[in-house]
C-alpha cells in the first residue's frame, strides 16, 4: 500500500491541481487528469494512465481499479479526501482519477471520416464531436490550436472517454493540416450557410473530412478555400444556424449511412 498524501499543499498534489486548471501546465507536462470512475477506468483500459489516484475513504469502492493499475505497472497513490478535492474540477468528486500522458503527436491520417474543427470555443462542443466520432467508428478529429482544449476537464467529461479511443490531432497550422489530408485523397466538405444542399452532394469517396467552424463566425476564408465542396443542412424552421456539434453529428451520420448502404 502506498504512502498516504494527506495535505492539499503537498507538491505533488499541487502539480496535479495545476494539470486540471491550466492548459499551459498540461502542455508543458504533456499530461492531463482523467477524473471520476468512468474516465479513470477508460484511461487504464486504454493504457494511457501513468498514475492512479484514489481517495483513502474510497479504496474499497475502487479496489478493482487499484488491482488493474497494479497489473499494468501503473503507480497507484492514496490521498486524503481533502487532497483529492484540491485536485478535482468537480464540486462532488467521486474519489478517483488518473494522471494520463498525451498521445504521441503525428500528422493527420486519411481515415474514412474526420471532423476538422476550426476555432470551436465551447469545450462541450469539442467533447461532443469526439463522442460522435467514437460512435461512428473509423474516425478522427482534427483541431485548430485555438479550439477549446481537448484535455480540459469539461471537454473530457463531454467526450465520455472517447478521447482515449479517437485519434486527435491539434494543428498549429490548421490549413496546412487540411492540405496534407487533401493531398492524401481526403475529400474536404465545409459547412456553410451559402453552400449546396448537403443531401444532394456527390459520392463521398473513401475518406471524408467535415469542416466545422467557430460557433459565431464559421470557417475562415483560408479554410473555406480549401474545401472541395460547401454544403448546408436544410433548415425549414426559423433558426439561423445549428449548434456546431449537432451539425457535425448530423453530417457524420449521413456519411455513415451512405457507407453502410
């Protein structure tokens, strides 16, 4: 059994606290916190966890996770409830979390389906897109650097563990990453209010990338210029636009429908 970390002021507790509160800290450490039973279990199953953290009063509840960490050679640490609360982002912590490492960076791959998000600011939208791509299967997510942080607590919760299963690429140069995909044969389809009807689009091909822009401003002109086609979803009602994650899900599932049929 590991030594108990009881003080919220312990240096290790403070380091983990910063991972849960600062993108800069996460980027510098190349690590993030997966909080709660579901996320911690997903992290361990995916082999992404470096440390399992369990509140002392929750050890019996999470004995299976403790044993799984031991079997994988993952460090397991006991902490007091006060110390864990100092790290946690939630108001009512579940008593367990993992420190996880960032995946190895790489160039975007020409998967059957990719969602490319440019300057999407809402963590819930980014996490929901991840969850949708996980459901669709054989899919990845490309993010511009100024999107909501994929490893922020709110994004992770919205992803429901999809972050451990879906390839994610964060591009310093979003248009350059799109150009790489295009050169590899991926068809770029941009959501645009002035686009052609989405359901009348030509054949998707073996690899499709759905371009989704900022919630208020849409895609930049530079990203839009790279698109093979601009499309719009039908909106016979009075709404001017759809939520970014909803629009992405509607389009992704129609791509999947065509693939399955």
